[in-house]
């Protein structure tokens, strides 16, 4: 799949989000016009380019390695999932039965190759063209059947003889046999490909499910190939249980844990009855590894402090692309603040097309969407892959996302679609408001990513006095959630400066943690739910969906949980009567004693907005969680989250429903740990207002200074 020239002519990525001092960072680059390019190493401090935001700030790091031009080359995107098995001409075709099941999910006017085999001189393929099934041998094509069933499984059988072949197809809507007068001396050559053809440039990927691919030798009464897709579902390998014991490989993470043609038992978990899950769902737009070659490598020098950095790739015409990454803390770091960069959530939204392919975006934002150069480029280049908020070309849900591809929205200066009225920063650039706040107050901090805390657990954060989250840490694994909960239970303190956090349960691929999986089962705000019975992660076997449906609601960790979303105007907060108690004076120090605050900001003109969290005793908000402020006056664009809506009755909008509010809360546990939570994505946008000189910024700073002290922060 070729990258098209357009608004962006240079792209790049690294395989990982974070690196330690001394690690080698490999950067893969594609210069679409083969132009040479330059590289700057920068430290990102404030990435929002809204005119009302603090000035964009990035520190250029001097290093002789980047004093030269780099040779530019074009690299092709390799989207599309498929399987590959090397058989090395060991399978004969005569007097064999070649069978498989398939369920197509997309009717296309171009070829979709289901099964192919080839060597240097020969080619065999079974392909779909619109609703017609064909097979081809080199340059000859033969029609098997018209009117293929797109709603259920089709069974295809080739029965070969010395001078002819009988081809049959069976489904719920047809059953037919055809005789073809050719001698199939050889159909299976060096390789067998599943869901694609041999060409790297026009591979005609199949969209749909395949199951039970077998080749049976009638003379020897033995299988030459018997692929059982129910074996080792959590891997990217496929296994042959015939006498040959071939082992194949899957590329770009087609969906596994998928029910096959048998599907006779009401089973919900593939691990409890794997023979029911002997199918794989392939897509032409799957991509978890672009497989670009490395263009330059850079060793992290000892003199760099922990933080968010980036390679700025740029051409002579200033066409630029940023490749951010994190430098992790030194072993002897004495910093007491750790900023937890929500990289799992960045992957969930990676290359999202919310402003292009999702018409509801204009409804939930209550405004016309302005299409950016990034939107155009994504439309022109579907091979860049999808987010969890998109759907595949066959209308099925997206389950996997990976770092190993260029990610357009993981860049400073990026303009999103969901940042609230008059400011469309979202995810990464919204989080740079917090980085800029650190810089404003000259705070020393380290940066750790979701991927690091998933891998290392609470050990990587145990020495910090305070953990500060990003604006939208929505996607969490069990390891991540356990790490934070253990941290708090043992006296750690979390400042949750966002909303809609700890919402979806995800799994990291144990064999490649650049890949995450999320199946949005049974409730929640989602683009496309998985099929019934396919709610469990294919890479770990864990039940997926909302954390509250996994008996781990976010309220237990940070006191508040998702209640509503809206993307027009944000609202101010109103202090509660309790907040005026003297024991909370440390929070409101150097602030005017007024009830309302936060009626300003870069994300919808207020501190409470975009996505809101509130307390809920029934969902585990700890006792003695103090509500300091509540937001009011949200518009009817703000609606109750679907998991909270037991009965669809009138009165679900922000002007009518008192449940739609964000809560600012604080809690101290028996071990002197606890949390401060703001329950709003828009909060950091208010921190950054007026160059960080405002009451929301001051309040946040007051809490941080108190949390950095080893003393009790709430004194009765």
C-alpha cells in the first residue's frame, strides 16, 4: 500500500514509547518524495498552538549527531492481516481433498484472495470477486460459484484426480458441484498464504473469517495439512496437526478468539472451550507493524534528564513530523514527582478518524468540524491504521492498536476534534499543558509511561511521593491498575488531573507490548461492540469491557468515575460548604474566598468539561472522600453515560439532570496515602489559562506542595 503525496511528506516512528539512559532509539522514516531530511532532538514542554494557550515551547538539545542531513527514502506501508505457511513443495495435489470454510464480511468489486500458493514460476489462488468465487492457476481463471453467502459460513472443497477436479461449495443458500477438466499436478508450492496474494504491491487482502483449512491425501488416508486455529489462540502462530506439523505465522494481528462454523454451544470464553473458536477474522486495514527499515539510531546520552522528547523530522520547506518518546528516570533519581504519561490511551486513539468518518462527532461537539491536513492525509492513506474509535472497512470493530506505525495525533502542534469549544487539543497535547505547568513552577519531575508501569508494576513508582496522571488515562490493564492501587494503599499519593479515567480494560500482547487489545463488551461508550461470545481478550484470555463490569470501578482508586461527556462548553466549579472547613485551607491558599471558580480555560472555556467523573458510593468511592467542589450549568450536549442509563427516559441532558456534574475530591487513607481528583478532562486547560497564573493552577499547586510533604495533608 503506497503512501500518497499530499499535505505531509515525511513520517516516522520508533518501536517503543520509552527508553532508559544508554538505550538505543531506532527511528524509522519515510520521505515520500525520497528527499533528504534534517533531524532536531527536542524536549517537549508545551505543545498546544492555540493562540490563547501559553506559547509553544520546546527545547532544542544540542548534539553533534544531528548536525548533518539524513538520506531520505520512501517506505511503503504494509497494512492488511494474513497468514503464511512454508510448505516447501511437500504437499502433492493429485488424489487430494482441499477444504476450508470462509465467511466474507465485505463485498468488493476487486479481488479478495482467500488462499494462495506460489513459487518462483507458479501460482494458485482462490479468490472472491464481488459475490463470485473463483480459482486461478497461473493465468487461467475458473468460476466456482455465484451468489456467495455473506451472512454465514461457506464450505469449499476441491477434490482432485489425475485428469480433472471436482469443486463444490455448500452454504445455507446454495449447494453445487462443478467438474473442471485440468490435471492438478501441483497446486501447493513453496508457500501457502491465507487472506492475501503473493504480490507485495497489490496483495488483494480478504475481509472475513476463515476456518479449518485442510489438505487430505486420499491414497495414504492421511492429512498433509490440517490447520487448527483453536490452538494457542493467544499467539501469532498457526499450527498444523497433520503428519507434517507445519507451523505458520500471522501478520498484523487478525482477530482471534473468534467463533467458527461449529458454534453449537453457548460459550462466552474461548479458553473454556477453544474448539468453538477455530476461526480467524482478517481485514485489509489491519496494521500492527509497518515493518519499516531503520533509518538512524541514537543512543540516549547520560546528561539528559527524564522527560518527553521528540525527533523533529523536517524537510527544507519546513514540512515537519514529530516522533515523541520518553526518557525514563535515572536509577539514582531524587525527584519526588512522577508524571504518568497515558500511552495506552494514546494508542487507543491513534490515527482516529473521529472528524472524518464518524458523523456523530459534529453532534457531540455541537459545531461544524474543521478538517485539518492530518485528516486529509489519513483519508488518503488508510494503511496508517485505525483507532478503537473507528471501524474496519467491513464494519467490524477494531481490537488491536500498536506503536509500530506513524501516529499522526501523537505530536505537538496537533489539532484534534474533541477538545471543547474553541480549543481542539486532545490526549497528548492536552497533557503538555501539565508539562508546561511543571515548567512554569520550576518543578523537578520524572516521566513514566503506561507501558512501563504495566511491565514493572508498583516497583517503578514506589519511591515517588506523588504520581500525577494525564488528562485522559482512559485505558488500563490489570497490572497498571494493581500498581496504582498498591501504591496508594502503601502511602502513595495520586493527583488525578483528568476525566473518564481507568474506564476500559485492555490487554498488552505478552510477546510484543507495543500492541494493546480492547474488546468493548457489555456497555460503555463505544464505536462497535464485539460479537456475543467474543468478549475475552485473544492475547491474554482476560474478560474485557468496562472496569466497573470487572468489579474494579475507578471510584475505588480515585474516588470518582465516568458520569457524562460533552464537547461544547465547559462549566465552572462551585465550592461545597465542606470545602470552607479550616482543614481544607491548604487547598485554597492564595485564592479568593468565592464559591465559584474555573469559569475560564483552553478546553471549552471552563475547568469542568469534555468528560466528567463524579463520586458514587455504590461504585466504591472510599469513605471519608471529601467533595470540595461540584460543577454546574452543563449544556444538554452533556448526556448521562450509557452504563448509568438504566431506563431511557427524558431528562438525560446537562440542564435537566443533576447527576451530570464533575466532582473535585480529596481522600486520605490510614497509611497517609490518598488521592486528589478533579474528574474533568478540561481541568488542565484551565491550569494553562493566562500562562498558568490563575486560581485553578494555584489550587493544583497547593495540593501538590501538600502531597510532597510526608505529613498528613488532612488534619482533623
